[in-house]
C-alpha cells in the first residue's frame, strides 16, 4: 500500500487556503514540484511573513519526501503561527506528531494521536477526516484488518456528509486498495506466512471493502 499517496491527498483536502498550483501538483503526484512552490510561500526571506496554512502544507510535503528533520522544524514554525489559538494549536500539534510517528513506523504513537483528534470537540470535519485516514492506514500496517475496515466505515460516513466530494473519491480509492491488499495477502504463495495467517484469521469477509 502506497500510504504516502493517501497522506498527500488527505493533506491537500484538509488544508485551509492551499494555493491552487500546489494542490494541483500534489493531486498529480508531483511532490517535488509542489514542494518547490510551497517553499517559496514558506520562505521568510521572500519579503512576507508566511502564515500557518502555507507552513503546514510545506511541512507535509517535506514529510512526504522523507525529509523528517526539516518537516519537524517546519511544523514547529507552523504551530508557532497559531500559538494564540489553544484549541487549534493542540489539534495541529497532535496531528503533526501522529503523521510524523506514522512515517517513522511508530504506529502505536500515531494511532494514539489520531484517536485523540477524533475525541476533540474543537476538531473540524476536515481534521477528523484526515485523522481517520491516518487511523485506517495505521490499523492496516499493524495487521488489524478488521479495525482498518471499521475506521474506513467511519471515514466513508463522514466523507459522504462533507461538501467536498473529493473526500469520497479518496475513500473509494483507499477501499479498493484495502480489498486488493487483502486478496494479495490471501494468495496461496503467502497463505502460509505466519504474519498473514494471523491477519487472514482476523478478517471478517462481511466487512470487506466492496468491489466497484
């Protein structure tokens, strides 16, 4: 599963005031080009003070490209830009910590962060959607297929009620990917692998993502 693709799409959809050219490049998978555009917006020396949204998307792009230390510093700058808004700062910090932990394979930490956002009363629908994308990916990477399907069901329900229909497209792509991965892991050549035996035993066929 190419988790970076889903993180990229979720990041672009969840971001406030993301520049059109940056979003377009992200949706085309042109992460390096998008990063170059976002870097200009996040540059203090460019004659302007970058806002939270521009710093946040730039931090996400750095994380997508594997620049973990740079992403952490950019996230710190982004969070500093909203330090007067305590609820937003708390949610942003938790969200960024969760995605950083995910890409460092610290899945339990990541899942804890994503669950916490889901419990935040101040979280916006887009923040909840983003956290559910993360929780779905974490659950699958942990081999918890049933939990991944449950998170995906929550994600689908919330996406269906959102004005931006692109969330539903993201959910459907993720649903198909989960189903394809399940079928692959259930193939005869992998059926005897100790890890996937436990995953397949846990999987409830009634909860499988539906074929399109």
